[in-house]
């Protein structure tokens, strides 16, 4: 079985070495890059299964790199886990908004890092549900990983795709943030409920004219409805 390839983008060699050793001992294939230029070189050579990205880097910051990789077709679906010493919520949200799938605040334990990596990789696994879902003029195909609205293709990240698939499978039902965490993110105990709001915001942006199909139910959570107002 192929070992998941993890690209570590970290300028401090002692931290990178510690991460690499722990990853190697737990069935991963770590690759180290100390800045954005060398990281891009590694990505161009072999696309990683996941990127561990430090926030503070020489040259381009982790935020800039995350935004750049999310815009490029080849890297837009590669999971990004951001390493940061910034523990404040605005900084965490900034990382998620830049395209990171999750974040780890330094210092962190090896077990926490491995749990987060495995959870992010699990999210990337294909949906084991009906291949084609249709609600109103919105269509989602899990086999081809395509979404369209009134026949026009929509682009979105892997987590937004999985979130949309779950909401479409359970249209008209109200889901609390904790229920969405359980169903979409699985047993990832580290993710905060605020993360759901960030991904719902991203999903709405991706849906464009169909964004009103994702309703906020005050004090309860979110509901997906066919009654979109266009």
C-alpha cells in the first residue's frame, strides 16, 4: 500500500526534522521544503497527498502560499494543514479563509498532529453515497466530483463538496454545527464549531446564485432547501 506523501513546509530545521521522524514512524512519507520556492519545486515533481504548511516563512508567508495553491488547478484539492504559533480566533479564521483545511497551534503533541492529518485525509475520501444528487437546478455528481447550477459548472474545494453532498442528501432538515461536524468531518474531536461557519461561508461563495439554498436557522444551525431565491 502506498504511503501518504506529506510535504512539510517549515523553515526551522529542528521542527521539520521532528515532524518528519514522527510521520515516517507512523506510515507516512515526509518531504521537507524550507520555503515557498523549494515547496513549489517538490509539488511540481510529485504532488503530495497533504501539505503541512508553516504560517511564518521567509519570502512568501504560509497564507500567501495557501491562497496561491488553492487557485491552481493542480493543487486546489490537496489538503493543507497550517502550523501556526498564532492561537487567536481571527488568525485561525484567516488561515481557513486562505484555503487551509485545518490548523495546529504550536506547541502541539505528536498524537494531535497525526489525528488531524488522518482526519483531513479521511475527508478527502470519496462519498459512499448516491453518485448523482439533484435538488432544484443544483446537481452534484460524487463519481466525477462535479457540481453544476442550471447546467453551469461550479468550482469548490473538497470539504465544501463533501458538506454540500451531505446537505443535499438531507435537504429540508435542520442540522446543528455539531451534527455537521460529526457527519462531514467524522470523529475529528479537535475541530471547533466555528470551522463549520467558515466552510459554509466558502460553500455559499462557491454556489453563487444558488447560495440562498443554504439557509441559516437562527439558534439551530443550517438547512438546505430547494426554495432558492434567484
